[in-house]
C-alpha cells in the first residue's frame, strides 16, 4: 500500500511553493490588517474604517473600480472581434497577428506609459501637432488623468484578452455553422444564439482575468503619475515602500480590500460558469 | 462567405495597426533628435550607440533573462508533477489545485510582492534572500497561466484515453504521462510559457518592490533612464522589445523543430 502512494511525492513541490509564497503571506497580511497601527498585537477595525471614511481612499476605490471595469469591457469587445476574425480566416495573417499579440503583450507597464507620454504627454508629438495646427482635442489631451490612464489600460488589456479568447473559439465547430445555415440562420443569429452562449464561460473568465489585471496594475500608473493618482495599488504600495511614513497595518487593510474585490470578481465568474454548465 | 473573410482580415489589420502605433512612434522617437511637428528631424543612432556601449545595460538584460527563465522552468515542472497526481490518481483533488492556482489572480500586480515583502524581510536566511523571494514570487505569479495551459491541453488532446491506450500497450502511468502525454501537450503549453515570459520580462512592480536597487533588471534600468533622456528611453524600450522578440522566435523555433521530429 505504502509503495503505491509514492506518486504523492510529486505533489510536494507544488504544495511547498503555494504554502510559503501564496498562503502564508496572504494570511499574515490579513491578520495584520486587524492589528492597531504601530502595535505588535491587538484587534481593531480602525484600519478598515479609515479606508472607507477618508475621501482620499474612497476616491482611490472609485477610480480603481471604474478604470478596471471600463478597460476590461473595451478590451473584451476588441478581443472578441479579433478572436472571431482569427477563427474565420485561416492563413498567414493569423500567424502575423498571433506573433504581434505575443509581442505587444510584453509592451505594458513602464514602456507603455512612456510611449503614451511621447505621444500625448506635455511635449508629446501628438500634443505638439495639435497645438501647431489648432486641434484642441490633441493639444489638451488629458493624459495625466484617470482618462489618460484608461487609454493605457485598454491598450494592455487587448493582447491579453485576445490571446485568452482565441483558443476558446476552437470549441466552435464548422458543423454547427452549417446546421445553423441549413436551418435558415444568418451569421448574426449564429453568434447571438450559438456562438456567444457557447463562448460565455470563456468570455466571463477572460473578463475576470482582465478586471483583476487592471485593478492591481501599478507600473503604468506609477510611471505616468508617480504617486499623484488616487488608485488602490498606488495607495497600497506607498504604505510599505517610499518616502511617506510607512504604515504596514493600514497598508495590509488596503491589500485585503483589493483582494476582496478580486475574489468577488472571480466568484461571480465561477458562479456564472457553473450555471452555464447546467 | 468571401465578404466575411474580408471583414475578418480587415478587423485583424485594424487591431494590428492600433497595437503597433505606440511602438512605431517609440521607434521613430528613438531615431531622431527632434520631433515636434508632423515629421521628425535629424536622424541619429546616438541613443543606440550609448546603450550598446553601456555595460550596465547588458548586465541588467542578462539578469532579466535569468530571472524569467528560471521561474518558468521550475513552475512548469512543479505544475506538471502536481497534475500527474491529480489527473491520473486523484481527480477529486483537482479542485483544490485549481483554487491554489486561482489565488494568484486575487493577489496579482502589486499585492503579492507587498505581502511577501511584509512577511519575509524580517525572517532569517536564506528566506530573506531577495533573489530567492523574487524567483518564488514570479513562480506564483505565472502559476495560473501555466496551470491553465497544461489543464486545457490535457483535456484538449483527451489525455485520459491516451494514457489508457499507453497502459494497454504496457507502459506505466508515469511513463504514459511524462513520455507520451507531456510531449504532446507542450506545443499548446508553449503559448502559456510565452505569456509568462512576457509577464516577467515586462515586470516592474515585483522587482521594484522585492529587490529595489539590489537587483537591477532591464525594467529598472529603463526606469532610471526615463528620468534622464526621452530619446535614450525610447531606444532602451526598442532594444528590450527586440530581445523579447528574439526569445519568442526561439520558442517558436524549438516548438517547430520538435514538431518536425515527432
């Protein structure tokens, strides 16, 4: 019997990794978020009350949710169009597209923020062209704001979401399209009645990936605006690293709030997926 | 059907154009001294010459490659081992593995490195070694992508039946999984691996949080240059980008070669 259980050893590296670098850090942070600031031990809700009652942090929550939801939806729409196009046209262009998606999925964070700075920043190319030729929209482009950030977030959502959606389209069989056509359905009815419902679990799980991706994104916002933008990840990081007075207990509470938002997103997605499964 | 194909092609071309514009602008910006009107002026390669002759840059690139490859290899092996157990022996455990591989979604970006930093800075050696922390954290970050890639591909090729068939031909379960199934799914898993590579290669927040100035990767180098010169920053971005491209090309090449051999 003992001999037969040796396969369980294969599980050990995985468990060690997850326990040491996933579970313990999260549990430690969660526990610490209930400790009064500056103390080693104790219990309080004060850290959480501070997050939800101070305007500075309320604004961070609203901005973070807004930018994450909007960028995910826009990214998903583009990804759907892109993945559907890949599904429908086989050939060289698909390979080029896949390579470019893989390529630009690396183009995020600091480099991406900088590319937008040289385009739309204070002395950016588009901004200068805008002011030279009297194009108001370009000259006064609000890059250094939540809307500018949204533009950057949408950019990095597109390659990720398209790469995640393309494999899902493999589930769509040619026969279904033919059956749909035989029964008098159009291309539009195929996608609304058959295609999208079948893809729904993939679409929702992609949405959850995108949402979480945007919610916790830090580098682009930091490179563009340093700490001058109210987003949860920025507020979180400044409690632990940087010039401000470090407040690890309060920061832990911000981390927990962020984690809770993401868990909600993942749970909603799981629930919807299960329902579709029945 | 033909118009359908044409509109598909058009959609792809439009998305490609949208995705390439910021990159192309960065490239042009790195090649000219001045760009304040429609056309840039004074072509120069000075920015590139400066970078290429800077040893600090090359060392930081080397660090980035090392810190990307090691966690990806380790993570893939660890997940394959775990999937070997849950896929063949204990399918009922898969949901727990899945939960463990979903948690990184909830702590991605800035959250996990902050949690790890808060916990491990005050513990004894070797656990507070920054490189060790960095590699381990990267492994957790890419865990969902590697896991999902492997799982989807296992289901995709119908691994259960292949294992049964291999067993009927006298192979052990271990042999069937690692010598028959794994080589067959690695093609599909390469996509996850490339995605992981892209994530780690482009990472700024984790290395900045966990290693700070102790381990200057290419992204950290870039962040430093950003404060000094716009043109040089663009050149660094382009060079880093080309290096990533080279890595992807290698991955594709290896993948294709394996396919031909098989």
